[in-house]
């Protein structure tokens, strides 16, 4: 059998085979696409690993002082400033009131303040300050002074205790409200307390928040219970100047 006959026989043998149900070219393209995607995923994974290693190693490469500074800055920015203690607030207000009183009444000397948290009581009423109660002021104390008659003091209470004008003015020879520009109200009162002269002068400032400041001038030294005199050392006009001083932040 010749070569031509063999070739024709082979063609006849495969002539009736059914055609392929897929496109070989499409299959080859899909295989190539999968290979490309696999190579891209491998590259992304390697890059991610490099970045992770670099981020972990970076803090160790930074100088320690710079790292501490960064930590300190982060802590400072994220934290809120601590609130001022009552003791420091009372001391600050006491110092300002002493300066204000000395500038208003130049005849006074030895002016100083002693304010503390809660209700402060001195002899002869008690040997120590009582325990803090819910209705007590935020802080209280005495503004000491010496006038031409002798040493005495003014009593101060500041806090959120309630205030009744009707009860406060009971028995007063003078009692009036003085509204302030900030919405607070100052109530001024003078009392004879059975004497021919003014035995007690009081000024109360009530803020819109309910915060109350009360300062009292007696015809004796309220810090000791002694030193009786004919009348009060400081009248309501000066007391009002003390509780309305714009340089004093009561709240």
C-alpha cells in the first residue's frame, strides 16, 4: 500500500468524529489568566508581609527620647485637664478677696483669708471642723482683718446650698435685691439684733446655676466669738463689692 493510500485511509477513519464541544483557544486564554492572577496574589502577599515587618521594626529604630515625647504628646492630647481641687479654689478666692478688701478699705491691715472645704468651725463653738454633710457649702472660712478698733473677721460660705429671700430678710432693718448683669442676684441685708447699731451685715449672691455665696460681717469676731464692738467693721456696700468682684471666679 502506497503512502497516499495510507493517508487517505486515516482521513476516512477520523472523518466522522464529532466536533469538540469547547474552543481550545478560549481554554488556553483562561489558563493564562489564572496563572496571571496567581502571580499577582503572591506578589501582594509578599508586599503585605514586608509592610507588616517594617511597621513592627520601626518603633525600635526611633530614638528613645523622641518615642517618649510622642507618647507624652498622645497622652496629653487625649486626656482631659484635671479639675481644680476645692482647697486650691478656696485659697485662690481667699487671696483675691484679701487683695480686694485691702484696696477698698485702706484703713485695714493684716488682711488674710482662711477658707477650707465644707463647713469650717473654730472655737469656742467646736475644737475641730465637723464631718461633711450634704447641705454643707463647698467651702467656707474667715477673712481676717484688723481695723482701728482691733482684730476681727468676716465669715464666708460658698456652695450650692438653697436660699430663701423671705427667710433671709426676716427681722432685717434693710433688705433689698440688686440684680447683676450676669443674671445673678445680690441680696443685701442689715440687722440690729436688738442693739441700737447695726450688729450684723450680710450679702448673699445667688447665681442662675443655684450656686450661693454668702458673706457676713458681725459686731464681734465670728472666728473666736469674742471682740465685741459697737457695730460691724464692714458694711453691705463693701461686702457687695467683694462678692461681685469680676476677678473672682466663684464657679
